[in-house]
C-alpha cells in the first residue's frame, strides 16, 4: 500500500528566508502524481504545487518549488522569501491516476517577522 | 479556478438526530467526490469515494449505515450523519475531481464543515 511520510511535525522560518519541508513516499507504481496542499487556519485546503512522476523537471509556482527525487521517493517543498501568510499546515499527498489522494501527517509551518 | 462549495460551514445538532452536509461543484462537473474527516491537529482521513449515479465506496472502518453518502448529480454529493453522537463531532471536508475519468485531473476541496453534536 502507498504511504506518505512527513517527518517534520513543525517547522519555523523567519520572514523573507527560505524553508524546506520534507516528504517521502512509498509506492511500487511508476506513474503517479504528488502534491503539496496548504491548510491555513480557515481549514480550506489549497493546492500549492503538483508534480507528475513522469516529468523529470521539478515543478515551480512562484516562490514555491519542489525537489523531486523519484529514485529516492522524496518530494520536498521549498518556500522562498517566506511571508507571514505562508504560515499554515502543509500536507504532502500522493495519487495514482484517478485514484484517491493519500495524505501525509502534515507539517505546521510558523513564520516569524 | 474551480470552486467547490460545502454547506453548512457550521452545524450543531442534538445527539440522536441526523445532519446532512452538502458538497457542490459550482463551475464544473464532478463525476467523483471524496469525503474526508479531520480531527484536531491531524491529517485528513478519507471516509468514502462517491461516484455519480452509483454507490459510494467506503474506506475500511467507516460505517456506511452511519455515514450515508449520495451523489445524485454531477454537481452535488451529500453526506448524512445518522443518529449522530458526540464522538461524531469533527471537521468534514469534501473534494471533487474535475472532469471524467482522466488521470491527473485536479481535485478541488470544499471549505469544510464543522459538526458539533451535543
């Protein structure tokens, strides 16, 4: 069965600095999708970034980028120029094809001014 | 982007009563919707997968008779918590997959619903 592991329950970063959130996963599949979702205090799940496993190039979305290491089954999220509004829970998620999303346990990110 | 609306956002009900939560895709057709439950400071736990026009597929350990899911149209799925008890109090989130059975289609989340059973 596929599993997603986030080993950092909490992380903190200074405003304008860079922080990296870790995620590893376990799967025997070769074709799948990986996601990072942000859940602010409002609890609304917001898609931050997605990565298709067949793509070698790391996905980027403005200040957010990933380091996708398929062989190592690692999918970390880098947030550059951190802003106060980035403070939230971040969930890494895996999905195979049209299947369900499998979430990690989450990392709480605090941003200090 | 696509919007998924969940209603109500907050609901308080008496123990033993039933409560219905709606999940609507506002600007796209969702053949598949997912229902999650989230306990405080925990991750999202998938309860069931709802496919339009067919019975929902429940995850192991989720009581299908207690959590009734109906997906009668391409834009609406409902979760009914029957004979609710205080331990059912939780945050419930729905999500909807845009489009047909195409691999990689984006999944959008509703705003969530807080259920408190007193």
